[in-house]
């Protein structure tokens, strides 16, 4: 009797969450893999099974490769800048005074306001007529200076990436700060007594001890940079001439502007697979912790 | 102790002092690049459209509070605010109880397959929204939930569950057993123990999860973009994004900036009040996810 009561209790407590999660997350995920093998424009009679044709088309789609390249550019260039700055900032902010705690708190502001706010803010930074950047450069004496940051094919991608770095950095400062705090004071002081100081101490002692934090940071950045959507969608919508197109803005265009539902879902599956593969690769690269500590 | 003394005795060399100073300057400079754009948005929201276009950096001559009433009424920000508020509150009102119930059982009543179920919930933190977006779009159409705030709430609850279950399961695991056992001996059933004893104990965890989710829900853009096509159901992020597009033609910039302030201030205040807890929660999520 008691036993049956408990089973009922467990089941009834799990049921609501399982039902909602199953219907609106698990089921669409499963369907995504199915959809990706159909040619389908949204009218149910015309749903034809095409196997891997969508993926084959994807491989031959130069716009997709271009979009992926832009994502990877943001991972490579934006990621390196973010990591370097975040590491420098968190390293300089190690004491626990009120002032540093205040500063550390402010860095996360871009992360907690809506991506829509970040995008609009940076549209005003880059705006050619009333933009803060162009205006400031002109005020500094370069009155002929006129770059239409987001409309120029050469500057558009770096400009969008700068906005992304600005948005992302606070999170990594927080992450590295937690990593630095976890490094035992004894280790640091022992290193100092042994004569290791400044940069030498940093490279020999601090940097290797940040191993697991670095791994988390890199994977996290890869995931968020390969899933950029709102920022690019609002700032440039992939333009000019697809020079800032990323995977997800291309997916959105294929799905909700061209009604290529099967093809766009294949793109979504490919995006997911690329994220997983890159994360696995990073895990592999960082597989051996030289300090021997558990991650 | 000896080590500390040794450290104090050693006076910093000149090079170190300079490095520290450069570090300080750099850190403050970076804080300014983060804060100045936000301050700029806030004071610009009090300027007239003419002031904004003629001197973007300038301080407003008079505080034009009418920008806010224009945004609220003429630009429908009031309506969008109400929609966002309803969606956020309704989502939390469903999410927190059902998430806590599931987390409680997963944390304290192990059964065959409970680890798999927990893993399935956690895997949700890994799936990007866009993997599901097309199937979800058709599912909502089939269910008649397309373009409804109810539908948006249902989807938000589902997508917020993984993180909520993850944090709350961890929380329930740390609660001591004796209280639950004592209540059991007093004749309380499992469900009663949960509602009367364990849930009140978990209140700090519930608050953190609630605030964390509230911020994310208030800001959410991608799902709303696809699931809410009509104007009257827009949430704030959708409304503001749309306002930027139309401002290019109407150019009531003052109202647009007022709108931006209205979107960002609630989350900034909430974040600042709970920032230590929020940092902790984000770190926990990052290390797991």
C-alpha cells in the first residue's frame, strides 16, 4: 500500500514537467531530425522524403559555407580578443575591495540586458550620421572621416564582432575571476617565495592552473558564437551582400522568408552537429590537465 | 602564517607598482566602455529628436519626460510592456512549481531510470532554440497556439525547465534529511512534506531561479519573433526591435530611446540587487553546460 502510494507520488510530481518538456522540447527535437530529410514547403500533401538530399544541397550551398566562415571568424578573432581581455581584466581585479566588486558587477550589464538592446545600442554607435563612433572621430579633427561601418562590406563583420565581444566579455571575466580565486593562495605564495613573480609567475603557475576554466570558457564561446542570431539579424540582417551572414540568419531566411522548411531544418541539424563536433574537439585538445587536478 | 609575514615584508618593486597602476587604469577604462553607452541611452531618452540628430553626445537642454509618454502610448510600448509582464509572470507561476516538484523527486526519490530522466532534462540546456524552431512553428500552428501569449508561455516554460530543474535538484540534494524524516514520522505524506517542509526550506533557491529566469524571459527575442507575428501580442523586445525599423521613417528618436530605457531598466535593477547570487548561478550553469 505504502509502496504504491509512493509510486503514485513520484509519477504525479514528475508528470507536469515531463509533459510540457516532452511536448515542446523533446518532440520538436526529434521532429527536427525527421524534417531534415524531407522536401517540404509547409503544405502537408507536398511533403516528400528525400533522404540526405537536403544535406547534400547544403554542402554545395556556397552561402552556407560563407555563413559558417563568418561564424568561425567570430570564434577565432572575436574569441581570442575576448579571452585575452577577459583574462587581463580578471587578473587585474583580484582583490576583494568594494571598488573592484563594483567594477566586476558592471561588466555583466551587457550580458543581462536583452540582445535587442545591445544590437540597437551598437547600431547607434555605428550610425553614419548620428553615430557616436563616426562623430567622435570627426570631433578629434578628422572631419572628412566617414565610414559607414555596417554598410561597408570590409568593415561590417568586424563591426558586428566588436559588438559581440562587448556583449560577451563580462561573462568570461566572471568565469576567470572564479578560476583565479580557486587557485590556492598557498600555491601562489610558494611560487613567489621561489622567486617567480610578475609575468613569469603568471605563465608558469597561474596559466596552467586555470586549465579547466579555460576549457569551459572556450567551449562556451564556441557555442554562443555559432548560435549568434538576434545581434546580426537586427544590426545588418546578414548584409551588406551577405558579408555578415551567419548560419542562423541564413536559416531564418530559408525557413520564414523562403518557406524552405525541410532545407532550413537540415541547416539547423548541421549547425547543431558543428557545435557538438567543435566542442568535442576542444574537449579532446584540453583532455590532459597538466596539473593533474580533476576538472 | 609565516608565509603571510614573508609576503608582507617584501616591498613591491617599482616595476610591480607600475604594472598594478596600468592594470587599474585598464580595468576602469573597460568599465567605462561598458557603462558609458548605457548612460548615453538614459540621458538621450530625455532629449528632443532634433537634439539627438544635431549633437548626439550633447546633454539634454530640458528633461523631456514626454518622450516616455509618447513611447508608452503612441509607440505602444505600454501594450508591449503589459504583454511581456504577463508572459514573464505566467511563465514563472507555472515553471517554478512544476520545476520544483520534478527536481524534488529527482533529487530525493531515486528510481530506476531517474538518472536517465535527469539527463534528458539537462540535455535541454545543450539544444539550441533554432534546432527546434521549424518543428515548433508547425506544432504551435497545429495546436492553435500560434500567435497567442498562452502558447508563448507554454514554450517558455518548456525551454526554461532544464536550467530550473538543474539548479533546484542541486538545491534539494543539499537539504538535510532529518526534517523530512521527522515530518514523516509525524504522519505527513510525501506530498505534504514537500509543500509544508521542503519547499519553504528551498525558498532561497526558488528566488534565485525565479530572478534568473525572469531576466531571461523578459529579454527573450528569437522564439517570440517566430511565434508572435501579430502586433498586439508583441513582447517588449519585439516591439522595440520593430520601433527601430519604423523610426527610420518617422524619426521620433526620443521615444525610441525612452523605449530602450523601459526595456533595460527593470533587468538592470533586478540584476544589481541580486548580482552575487546571479553570478553564482551563471557559473554553476556554465560549468555544467
